[in-house]
């Protein structure tokens, strides 16, 4: 993954590779489109997401059609949520591109620390606060593969594994800040185990290994 972009995006003046620049741009658009698709379900279905039955519009504001569902969710809602899953890492890459050079240890913060903190927060929400639907389904949107294993089964084993991966990410960020020699390996490990959310970390770890 050579650095071919000319944009300066971090305090170390490394640039994100061209394909990641393109992913970031497309991903931000995907987040907007995904939000629109989720909102579209509000005007077609009485209850787009059964986990949140209060999220509804009165019949007078809905269209006289109703979308079919993929498992628990209307088609546009499902596509919108999965767009968010696939495009969410672009937020961290965009933040690094925009503000990475303005803070000390910008790469460690935007590409490793914040994704790990997000995974920790999402795992906690899904484990303890998300109103779970029955039955569990393969179509449960999840930001990492290991989180999907939990959300599609409700088996606490996978939630515990997600916590372990998130803590690995926070540890990798701490190692990187301290410039520890194991930091690149830890970052790559976290990035791989937390895909797709870990894409920024995977890139940063690979970049560090290439430079070592």
C-alpha cells in the first residue's frame, strides 16, 4: 500500500494511499445515502425497526405502500444500515485527513484509538442496551465480524471476544503512543480482527511495518 496521494494528513506528514483516499470520499457519500435509505423506510413502513417501536410516523405522513422485509427490517432500512457498516471507517480516515496534523499522535488517535473506543462502545451497547429481536438473524447489522457473530446468535462468548478485540485495540494505541516495538504487530492484529471497522488500523499497522 504505497503512499501515492499528495495530501498531507498526519503529524508525521505521511499521506493515506490513493485507494484509501478514494474509499474515504466514497464512504462519506455512502453514509449520507445510507441515512437516507433508513429514513425512507419511515415513510413506507409503520415500524421500520421492531427494536424501536416508537420510531414511527402517523399514517397520514406515510406513503400507501409498504416495503417487504429482509428478516426483521425493510429492504431500504437493511441496505442503509449495511452501508453504514461498510462506510463507517471512512469517518476515522476523514478525521485523520482533516485534523490529524493538528493533534499530537494524530495517527494513533484517529486510526487506532478511536476505532477501538468505538468498538468498545458498540459492543457494550449491543450486549446490554440493544433491544434484541427474536429470533436472532444472520442479517443483524454489525460493525465487525466478531460483533456479527454475537448479534446473529446472542451467544455471550462472541461478545466477550469483541471486548477482547476492542481492548487489544486500545492497548495497541497505547503501545504506539509509547513507540513500543510491538505496536505495529498489535495494530495489525486489532485491525484484522475488527474488520471492517478496523480498516484504518490495519492500514496504519501495515504502514508502520513497512517503515520499520
